[in-house]
C-alpha cells in the first residue's frame, strides 16, 4: 500500500516539475515536450487512481492528438529561410536530457505496475464498461451536446484556417 | 472506507497546484501559444480533480466529466490555434497585446 503512495508521489513530482518547466520555457517546442511529459505523468496518476480508460484517453487524445496539433502550428509559424538551422539548434542533444530523465522515471513506474501482479491499480477501479453504460444512459444528452460543440469547433477552425492558407498561397505565388 | 489508497486530499492538492501553475502561466506569458498551453494545463488539472472524486466513491461519473472536459479542450484548441494563425497573419507576431485594440 505504501508503495502505491510512493509511485503516486513520484508521478506527482514529475508532473509538477514538468509543468513548471513548460510555463517557464521561452521556446515553444521545448515547452511542448515538457507539457507532453506532464500529461503522461497525469495519465499514470489516473491509472493509479483506478481509471484505466481515462488514462488511455489522456495519452491518446491529450498527449497525442492535441499536442500534435500544437506542434503542427508551431512548425507552421516557423516557415522561413533560417528554419533548418533553427530546428537544428532547437533539437540539440542536451535539450533532451530533462525530458529524457522524466520519461525514464515514468517508464520505470509503468513497467513496475505492469510486472508487479498484486498492485495494478489501487482499490476498486472503474472499468471502461461501467463508464460506457453510464455515458450512453443518463449522460446521453451531454454526449450529443459535446458532439455539437466539436462540430462547431470543426467549422470554426476550418473557417479561420482556410483564410490563413489562402493568404499564404497568394504570398508564395 | 475509501475506494483508493491514495488520499484524495493529496490528489486535490496536486490538481490545485497544477491549476495554479496554469493560471500563473496565463497571467504572466504574453505569447499566444504559451497562453493556450497554460489553458490546457488548467483544464487537465480540472480533469484530475474529477477523476480523483470519481475514484474516491468508485463511480463512473468522474470519468464521464473528464471526457466532456477532453471534448471541450479539443474544441478550444482547434479554434484557438486557428486564431493564432490569424494573429500571425495580421500582426506578424504572436504577442497577445498586439490584438488588444478591438478596432474595426
């Protein structure tokens, strides 16, 4: 039981320090990498709290899709002559030390959780099945509202981005 | 009687700390990309609080609220990044104060 607590505090420490480093970076790419580490640490905490489905969603949607969207925009805004040299400077090997250490700590914790058979998640977890039954039962209206929100965001993002892309194309031509 | 052995108070303190870091980021940084990242940190902290509450009573509702926050974060980022592209096009920098004129 106390081991579980130690895993939680370690993940919390990684998450807090990675978040502080995210907010204090001056370089957007470096901040994004620390933010991804922070989200992975929070996903591990979800797993420890007995919410494996939320942990998977955190990694797939937050650390995956949303952060890739950020990365796309950061890379799009840096189109220019000196981009290649800048990328090389940004991705210098010593920049990877901090995120690498954090990610290694999280990987060790995850390996420990997977290999150790008796401590998987603490206490009584909530399985994806229960979440699904609740989600499409009493919360059906909320799901529909979320889908409308996502549709509105899709239309809005397309509208804003299309004008940008057209202007860029004219600049290039 | 708690369903989890991790004390909920500690998880809530962590969520509050993450939220505060995000809030400080929103207030201090002036680059729009960092502003959006800080907003993501704040929303993620809210999700952590919901998951902790759901785990405390072993109910699925916490995870459902987390999923709704996830949908909100995805929608916000899509529109926010579209606005970032517009800001870059119109003002040629990413300073949020450049867009404070609100004149037509």
